[in-house]
C-alpha cells in the first residue's frame, strides 16, 4: 500500500507544481524509501519530497534567512523592507514593539498575506509587502517568526527572512545603546 501511495504522489506532485515552473528531477529510488526531487527553475534550488514533507535545498549562494540586530536596524532606517511582528497584540502592549514593524499575529499570517493591499492596510495599518519585497518576521524569541517565514515561502514570497533574537534581543541592544 505504501508503494501505491508513493507512486501516486510521485505523479501528482510534479503536476501540481508545474504551474509554479517546477520540473521533476528523477533519481532511482532506494529500496524501501520514497522521494522525488523537484527543481525550481526560477531559483535553481531543489525541493525534496520525503514522507509528506517538502524540504528546500539550494546550491546557490542566497543570503541567510537569519537577520542580525545590526542588519534589522539598517533595514528599518533605510526602509528597504517590511518588518512583521507575529506576536499577539497583548504581547506588544506588555513588552513593547520594534519601531516601524507591523503587527500581524502568527495565526493570521497566512490569511493576511493573501489579502488585497487595501484590506491589509486597513486591517494592519501598514503597507502590504509584495511577493518580491524584503520581509523580516520577528516575534519574542525567534520561534514563531520562523513559522511565519515558512508560511510566507509557501505562499510564493521569495525574499523573506526572520530575526531569530526577536524582541528580547532587540530590547537588550536598545537598552545597551541608550546607556552609552
């Protein structure tokens, strides 16, 4: 039965992704395993299907998905991207927020990135990022921002990063800088 499911998936996945400029790259199946390599033409990267998970691999020298405090600060000063804080509104009230960030709670990220720009601005008070615009997700400590990043990538956003230190790291740096 598992081989039957594997055979069906290896035919369905390439067809489903064909509309996204993805082609199948075949490789002999190892005994007892089931996976298919897919190659994205736009980004020259490989997605590996393995037991219900799509994993993304790349041989290109793309920038890291992690952003440091200094990089985030430069991005905010230059206004060269959108910073989305995925914490709940009560967390922003209790702990504070990164100036210039837009609050979109994690549970709403998937739906919010599918809204029209007008609806996004009305609901969240900031401009909706385009699919190619630099987006940095942040949260309290970097866990939820990574989940938001994965959701954005699944929706076709190509230039997404996250701030793994989150609000905790931001606050530490800001306190240190204000004491100097």
